C-alpha cells in the first residue's frame, strides 16, 4: 500500500504549500456543479454517505471537517439522513491514520485520489480543497443526494463480540432494476469527544455481493477486525456499485 499522498518534492515546506494550495478555493467535481436544491421530497429518500479524507497537519482540513460535522448533526437531529465518516491519512504522521490504514488505500487505489482534504458524496461526487463557502457548498451536495429516491433499504443490528463488531442485517431492493457486482462495506468509527474527531474511522471491512434481484432481498453478516477501542464507537454499513455510487447506507451507535 502506498504510504504517501504526494510525490516527494524537495522539502516538507513544498509539500505543506501543496496541501494549502489544494485547499484554497480549488474545486474538482466528478460531474457538473449541482444546483442547491432544498431537501424536500415526497418519496422516501436514501441515506447519504459522506466520507472526508483528512489529516491533523492539513491546514484547510481544519475548516472542512468541523463544517461537515456540523451538517451531520443538523441533518441527523430527528432521523438518520447522513452517514459521515472521517478517514485520516498518514500525511504529517497523523496518529489517527495508524488505526485504519485501509482508508488511505481507499482514497488512492479505489477513488484514485491524491490530495486532501477531499470529500466524497455517495462516491460519485467529490469536492477537493476548501470551498469559499463550505457550509452551503456541502449542504447543496448532500441535498442533491437526499433528493434521490431510495432504491435499496438496509435493516441491521450491530453488537460487540469481545473486541470485534458484528453486523447482521438485510438489504432489500425496492426498485424494478436488478443490481450486481456490488460491494458491502463496514466502517467502525470512534468518537473522541471533540470537534474534528467525532467520526474517525478505526476499521474498514469490505466484501463482495454478487447481485440483488429486483424486488428481492439478501441477508448479510459482516464482522470487523479486532478493535483498539470498544467505547464511543458506531458501525456504518454501505452498499456500493462498481461505478463507485453508494446506493444506501446505515448507521448504528454501539
């Protein structure tokens, strides 16, 4: 696994400048910018999955992550609407990255990312760097995803078994289309009780799902690796297509 997010270029000052420049209004999108759409739908919308890649030594990350945490608390005030995950990478020897190095591999090898901070919305849209108005930018991205009709639903129970978390559940296909070549993911997150560290990923496990026919459901069991922490944790489950789109997610606080 690659352990550096950037090519080695001279000194740490050069690297630091690169990170800072990537966070000063530079934005890259996977598609056209969305119109900011109010979250108001007549059907059951799916739960959005938002993942940010960050580091304690990254200057623009210190604004991006608290903004996303604020939005997560607002959206989830009454019911679960957004699953938010913070993947720490090894830049500047970030200690939080040592608990789950697979997050960095997910950024580099799965998404093909190379700079931070970068935020993915259901895997198919991303914002790179610090946007001039991050709150409204991120809110617009989340609302765009929440206004999509739910096609899959997840019901699950999660529990601790020693130092591991096991999630047992089912995924129902509510649509008229069949889905195949899917990935089921489990992320265990730790809340450290302070801003910027409420949703820190400490484990990531994925498994393949061959197909979910239209109108049918499947059952699943997925177990984390041995965890460093078993208090203040939550378990997030997501189902992702081969084109990277996350169709549905689920969150359980333990």
